[in-house]
């Protein structure tokens, strides 16, 4: 006996739209199963003697649609082991029907043939009702699993399976991540049938509509307003391309990878400043400036025919998946230390050869305080390090003595002192590393503290009506001590 499940579509609306072949098959089926009986053609077919079993009761057993679809698919496959099964779904079997996709996946494993019959998709009726042309570009999305990253707001968007207020609420909140609260959308129910109902309403009212049911879709017209499109990455990319285009900005067109280096460094430090200031609005702005630098470099690469932002995104996406096997693979990492170990090992494998030096990878372009920290860290990984802090502190004292010994007032002594000063800073970085103090962060905090206290001195000098030249160092130090006592 050939085991099979034949799946037919109930169409989008009225009985008149049902293909003749499907109509006859439904009425003659010895055992017909419906995903749901809540469809406009079912009451009319019942008048003609339609007999069926529906799975509507399964929906009440679970909180998640995935579990509902799993049970329906597994029940049908079990029935197919002993009898031929005809299964009817709304619309067309291959449009927005998860149970059909599960049957197509599981059927071959159970040695059950899955046959797809006819049926009119609700899309045809919906396009006709809304009078839209899909060739302009459209998306069909599942309301039960909608995410903001899916949305292409410059295209027609149709969101199906908006079964109830809960799904409608989730759809509304997701759309609001990209669209204004009052953006006009449409609720389309039973498109193409005598029960068709279309309502235009602001987005914020989407889940307040009582007419939502299992025949409901939400239509979002394409966005044309420039201000809304500014949230789209593709819009930013188009802006940068235009700035460097034939009719673009003279300054932007002149830039090269080399000329932009200083701006990337500056913007990176602006981001750090925003983080340290705990200023979210400033952080948003500065991250945007860093992104601008990335896109400018990518556009230069594209203009020169070497690479584009797509290559940049592809590269970093592949790297993140490769270097996180504990997330995207079967490697186990229970803490951040193990994660870093895996990361370094994967980096070695990617390079395909041993580094020419253990210190490879510490760029000369980074700030030298940070570079010293990284060089010491890499050397320490292979055992070139003291085991406790006492020798490190002694080294600081040794370098300080050598530095002061060279300050003899001669030009030669100054040059030697300059080198010893570098040694002294390097030794201090070693102490910081032992204490898990990041030297860049520590110095940043000291710079900020100095700025606050010196500005306090400035304010008091200005308030006194005198100039700095009228003050002795001791008098200025008094203001400094006041700033310290005031917690600055």
C-alpha cells in the first residue's frame, strides 16, 4: 500500500472561487481533515453534505503555534500509515502554511508521499482588493514570528497569520521599531470573499481592532517619507554613495583610506568619551560617526573596485560564527577565559602558519601606553613575566633611580633621561597589569580629575577679578585642595 497525504487548498474566499477539481475532491473524500473549519467556504460546503474532522481543538492545547503545527503534522503522518489522507488548508498549501512545510520535511522520513493539490492563494485576492502591483516589490511575512530585522519598509509588506489581538499586539510593537506610531496601515479580513473587510487605521490602533481573526492580514504600504527611511541601513549607504558620486561633495570625493585615518581615531576616542560620560544620546551620535567612517572606507573600496560594505559585513559575520563555536557549534565554553582561549586558537588556525613573532598583532598605530600593555600581556602568556608583584615594584624604583641619575643638566644626559623615562613608564604599565588596572583607563580618569580641579581653580580666579599672574603657586594650590575636599 502506497502511503500518502494529499493536501488541497480551500482558496481565499467564496465557494465560487474554489477550483472544480478541489471542490469534487473535498465532497468525495472518505476522510477529510481540516487545519481549521473557520473558513468562508466550509459553511457552504456543509450544506452540500461535507464531512470532515478539524484540528481547531489542538489550538487550545498549546501556547505556541509551533507546538500546534507539530501535533497536526505528526497526527496526519500517523493516520497515513493505515489510510490515504486528504488534508485541506486555507488558501494555497504552499503559501503561509507551516503544517505543510512540516509534512514535506517529515513525510519522506516516514515513507509517506506528500502530494500538493490546487487552491487559490489569498495573495491574489489581497492584491486585487488593495489594488497593489507586487512587481514593485513586496514582502510576505509571518505575524507569529515577526522581527524588525525582516522589515523592508520601502516595499509593500503583507503580514499574514494575524490570528488574534495578542499576535496583532506583537506585530504592532515590531512595526513601531521602524515606523511612527501614527503610520497608516490596513487590516484586511477574508480578502476576495463576501465577508471581505478592509480597514485603514493608525499603527498604534492595530491591536484594538475587534475584527481580527484567522482570516486577517495586515498590509503596510511602502514608506516614501525621507525622514522615516533615515533609519534604514540601505538609506545611509545610498547617502554615502551619493556624497562620493559625480554630483557629490568635493571634500568626500577627495578622501582616501590614508586621509581618513585620523578621523577614525578621533571618532573612536569620542565614543570612549561618551561611554565614560554615561551619555547615551552622545554615544548614539558618536557611534554614528564611527559607522560613517566605516561606510566611507567601504565606499572608497567600492569606487576603486576592490571591495564593498557587503564584503565587510560578510567577512565579520563569517568570523563571528567561526570564532564562537560555543554558540554556533558544539564546543563548550563555560566562562570568558575559555572563550578567549578558543578565540586565540581559532585565530592561529585561520592564519595557517605560526606567527613570525609572539608579539605579532600588536599594531604600532595604537596609543603607546596601550601598546606597552599588550606587548607585556603577550610576553607573559609564554612565561616571560614575574610570578608576583614585588619584583615589578622594585623595577619601577630601579627605573626611577636611573631616570633621576641622568638629569645632570647636559644635553647627553637629557637624551639618556628620555630613554629612561620610557623605561619608567613601561615598568609602571607592568605594575598596572599585575593589579588588573588598565593603564589607558587609569590615565583617562586622572586626566578627567585634573581637568575638573583645574577648572575649579579657573572659576575661582575669574570670580576674584584677578589674573593667574597675580597668584602665587601656593595660593593656587589652596584652590586645588578645596577642589579635592569638594570631591572633584
